[in-house]
């Protein structure tokens, strides 16, 4: 089986605080993979250091079988919604167009093809009617869809999403999930950080459980167990009983 | 005629400052602009001293060098967990500026800068400092400098519009695409340094910040699109120059001071009418 993301011995620390300790895992291609763990368990750090946005102390990362710099065009990163200033004076379409920007061609105008792809992405995240709206006027769920629309415009094969369901309403969550299943059916790989344990089993093929160390990584049916969840979240997780895992 | 030259040069200073100031505001780096406007002084004085008053390249080079020292040392100090960015900025730019102030007093006889000039500039002398080409009087030197810089800025910002927008709005996303966000940051710092150096003689190190911030901050109050922010802030820059001049004329006070003060009045005015404009 091809892998979307291979991580070997990755360690990251902030000052003296260890965020990730010696993580090794392999995420299969063409599937939806969830990364779960409590706050501060290193989920965002894992994705960011894999994307080379924060420096790692040690470790080796391969995406789609190659080094990141060779496959950047085929990889899309969706940051946390809170990471940007939504008062920034750009419209929904402006942001989605940014998916088509390329480092070597920033000084050149975008092609008609680029605009067409951005229009299609706008439609796929159902924001056509908000095309020219300033992004600060949108609801949380709509803002999240702007980010996903921008990622779709990249026409990537591997999508790394940092909490795409944070602060979105149920309808938007459903819409985003449908979109992800659609992307998966086209052979794309999706890796996302997730908070809500209730929806894990129905939606993720593969699961990574973190607690600064790797607790488990494997098919959801195998690793989504009470033992692993307690190892990650600790005994305080009452929700475990409700989940009936 | 002299009054018109002063207004025109003031307008050019405000326009140039507002063009780079917009980007500083959106990147939340206004304090870096403030720091740069002070920190370039030692470089400028050395440039004047070694290359002469009229050699702009030497002065710009010295200023750019001092600016680089500022930016690099802020980044270096920021890495320490003991010091936050704003402390690092405050610490370094004042040291650099004080070196500049000392150098001005040391070289007072050789360099045409004095301490008052450094702080407030003297836009009233603009019509006196003229540029002669083959013996023909072409008009004030500051006018041609400001105009040349404006042309360069418009051209540069036209082509780097996407790059600055991407790296300002979402630097992580930009970096994930392989865009060198540090290079873009240095690029902006170079533009700001050039603007600050050219504006320095006219409005000084302190008031230049008003021109960097006020037009863009006022435009942001009533506009949601990048392109209209450029247009609006340019219009505001011109209003500040004209309004400030007549305020100074009416009250017989400092021209650059009145222009900076008028920028505050303009901001308050826009703030007050903002609800009507948006509605």
C-alpha cells in the first residue's frame, strides 16, 4: 500500500518543553486519517513540523514517498482558522485564489485556468453567493469552508488539515465531511486533526492517537480502544463510557 | 510658488509613507516601521560623512546597513525566551538612534544634519534646496527624490501585490507552499528604509510614523478591499499634506508638525463618519 505520510523518529521541543518525542508512523494514501489527543498533545506540532513550518530537533519526514520540497505542489496545508486575522481586507474569492499562487510565479498574473479552478473550488464549498464578501463577515463554518476551498484550489493529492471542524455548526460539519468523502473517492489523501471523539469511528479509516508520544497508529477499528484513549486522555475521560468503545 | 512646492513635497512624503505603511499595518509591524525610522540615523550620518551630502546612494546604503543591523538583532534577541519582540525592538532602535544622535553632534560641522532636523525635519526649507541640471534650475531636490521613489514604489507594489498579500494574510500557508516569507519580510524592510530615508529630511524621524500609519489606518476603517485601501490611503495622504499645510499657515507653526497633527484629525473624522459610510 502506498503511504501518504511517513514520519521517522520525529522529535520537537519548544525551549525545554518536549512537544513530540520520537514519533514514527506511516499514514496510508487514499484514506481519511484522524489525529486525536488532548490539548497540548502535539497534534498541531506534528502537522506543522511535517510541513517544515517549525523546526524539528531530529527526524525524517516523507510525503507521497518523497521529500517535501519535491512534492510541495501536491500537498496542501490547511492552518487552524484562528491562525489568521479575519479582518484582513480580502474577499472570499481573493483567499481561494491564493490556492493558485505559486512561489516562482508570484510576480506574474494568474492565468484564466487558475481563475477557473478557483471558481470551481468556490462552488464546491458552496460559497458562490459570498464570492465578494469580506472574510470577516462570515460565520465560523463559512470561514472554515473558505480555507478548505483554498486548499481545493491547490488541486493537491495530500491534504493536511488542522482542526477543520473547530467551531463549525452541525450542517457545515456534514457538508465538509461529504466533501472529504468525495475527495477520498477521487483518490486523495486527507489527514486531519480532530477533537470530537464521538464521530471518530464513522468517519476515519485510519487513526493516530497522540500524547506527545505516539500512543497508537493504525486502522480505526483496531486502535480506537478504551485502553489507547485512556493512555492518551487519562482516566478523566468520562466520555469513554458514553462512547461504548 | 514656495507654498505649492511645500504642499507637493509633503504630499509625496505622505503618499510614499502610506504605500508601505499599509503593509506594515496589515502585518502588525508598525512598530518595526517606527524603529526603522530611528535606527537608520547612524547609517545615514556615516553615509553623509563618507560620501557627501549629495550622494544619495551612499546615504541609502548606510541607512540600509543600519536597518539590517536592527532587523537582524531583533530576530536574534527574540529567540531568547527572556525577551519579547516589543522589548527587543525598544531596546535596539533606541541604542542605534542614540549612536546616530551622538554622531550628528560629532560631525556637526561636516554634515548638514542637526539634531532638531533629525527629530522634526524641516519641510519649510524644501524650496531652497534645489536641483540643477546643466545649470538649469529643475526645482526642489526633495520633489524629484519623492517623485522618483513614488514611481519605483508603484511599480514594485504593482508586481508584488500577490506576494505581499499572501505572506501578510497567512504566512504559515505561504510557507507551506514553499514561499520564502523571511525574504518577503526583508524586501518590505528595504522598501520602508528607502521611504524613511527619503522622507527623513522633510519630516524627521518622529513624525514619519504618523505618515506611515494614519492614511492606512483611516482607510481600513471604511474599506474592506486591498485595492481600495491603496486608493483611499493615497487620497488621505494628499488631504493630510494639504490640510496640514494650511493649518500651519493659519496658526504660524511647524509645517511637518501640523501635517502629522492633521493626520490625527483626519483619523478621528473618518472614525466619526464611518458608520454612515458603511451603511
